[in-house]
């Protein structure tokens, strides 16, 4: 199999987490020989920096890609070229200067030419694309398997860049109902994808995600040590984990928290907003919301990005996790929170209900009164909080990356078998 790689920066999120976990699991599976292609994106940096993976990639990368990697490293002495090495697939050419645009265009042409030369039905049983559209010009006899995470860029194009929407359009336009299979990360995403594209439902497989084993209940003493590192006061807090994007709807969490403070009068509770400002595009909107927080800004802290190894302490110490998102392909943060034993208060939109089941308090994403009422229930009634902790932990056990990898591997074997039978 050939797998174009994609992942993320400091804290691995979304697509990066999926690729990291599925790739690692498949790598250890007997009977599958993986060959990565295009492993030059910043989004896979956390994976390719792992020494065991680096050795594996060097051993299995097709020869032409080793040459490309060496070429990219030679360019890395220039700061913009270092970004090019990791971002060439996502870098909008129009934003670069003339020389950069020329080099970017050459690298992309080099990439496509190498794929055509490297991949054929004689040496590849299946091509898997973890994010982008499959490259044009691949041997038509090679079946293809593409991941679809959500349709947010197409459903809400005004909330994303044109480049982001065009990437998904390219993937969908390239799909061939006779040749391709698709993995959707939730039933909601499958239904939305099939409705949008008309792609045959029988060729779309739902493969639920999972939370990393890092996410587990952390003892109070260990939590305190980690929270002190971030300057978090020793008082109850509600937690939001979301990069500043319009769909994350963090403003509802802020408004509901302000209502909560008014209702509890002397409560010293806080609202902690965890999210990397550089990974979102609604920072100004969030800052405006904070300015309008009725003089309660001192109780609301923007923490910024938190490393994966520290995030379980934030979840574990929280009174409850707030997730009023309007649109999710899966909703991994709610699963991370449940796996840490944190009471979850979330929206009932898109894929989120199928992830939390009956293990969370669900509200309409625009109903700040309902979110406030749920926060009061959890804060004032220890039995409610304990019931949600137990239910969340039990629900989270239904998801694991081992199960996810098993489903993907089974699908891979089925697609290869069908393709082999058709060719003969």
C-alpha cells in the first residue's frame, strides 16, 4: 500500500491524530507492507520525528522519494524553504513571492511525477489517501481508499479559506464510484458525505476514532503540579478545549459561564479556554466575546495550547468539560474528556450524540441557558457529577485505536481481494 502522510504541529489534533494512530497500528500488522509517500508535510512532523518511524520510512520509502527528501533538506537552510519542506502540499502558491511560487510549483510537479513513476499495479495493491485527493495519473488498475473527516468546508465555505474548501472539492471531484472506497469517521459524516456527493453508500465504511491512551483519570496531586505549571489557581473550573474556529462556538461557553457566576453569586469557579490561537481564525471574535463578559473576565483564562501529556490533568481536574460545537465530523475532545472521567456537557449537533450516547448532558448548541443549567446541575449536585463520570468512562471503553485499526485492516483486505478478483 502507498500512504500519503498528513498530521499536525505541536499538539497533534484532528487529522494528525488519526493518521498517527492508524499508521502506527497498520505498521505493526502482519501481512501488510506499507510504503509512505509524500512524508514531507509539517502536519506529520510529530510522527516522522519518532526515531523508529524515521528508520522505517527510510527503509521503505520509494527511491524517488528519498531523492525528494534530500532535495527538500538541501533547501532547508532558508527559513521559508523549511516551511516549504513540511507545508508544500498545503501552502497557497498565491501568497508566496515569485521565486517561492516557482519552487513550490516545481516540487509539486516533482511529487506528481514521482508518484506516476513509482506506483503501478505490479508493485501496489492499494493506494490510501489520508487527507488529499489521490494524485492524478496513478495506474488505473490500483484501487484507492480515501479518508473523509467532515464536510464543514463545503457546508460553511464562508468560515474557511477558499484553499481549504478547494482541497475537499478536489477530493470529492476525483472520486470514482467504480474504483474508490471511502472511510468516514462517523455515521453522521457518512450520511452527510453520501447526501452531498451521491457516492454509493455500500462503498463507504464508518470507522469510529478513539482517544489516545494518554487520556486517563489523573490523581488530584499530580493534576495540581501540572496546573501550577500553567499558573492555574486552586479553585473549581470548567474546561473548554477547542481551537478558535467559528464552529467550535466557544462564545456560548463564555456566556453560559457568565450566567453561572451570576447564579452562584460567590462562586470562585473559573472557565479555562485551552486552544492554540495559531490553529484557528476566530481569535478576534473570541476576544470581543471576552470583552463583553460583564466584568467577569478575571474568571476566564485563555490558556493557549497545552501539550498532550499535560492535557489529561486539565480534563481530570475540571468540574465539567464544555463542548458547544456546532459541527463535528467526530468530536474527539468529548471522548478524551470521558476517558479521563470528566463530566461532559456538550451540544447535540452533528456527530456528537453518536459519540457520547447517554453519557453526557446534551444541549442545543445555541442554547446558553441550557448550558448554564447543566453547569449548575453538575456543580451543585455531586451525585449528578459522579453519575456522569461513571457513564463517561464506561462509554469511552467502547472506543479504542485497536478496534479502529482492525476495521481499517479488514477493509483493506476486502478492497484488495475485490480488486484482485476483478483483474482476474
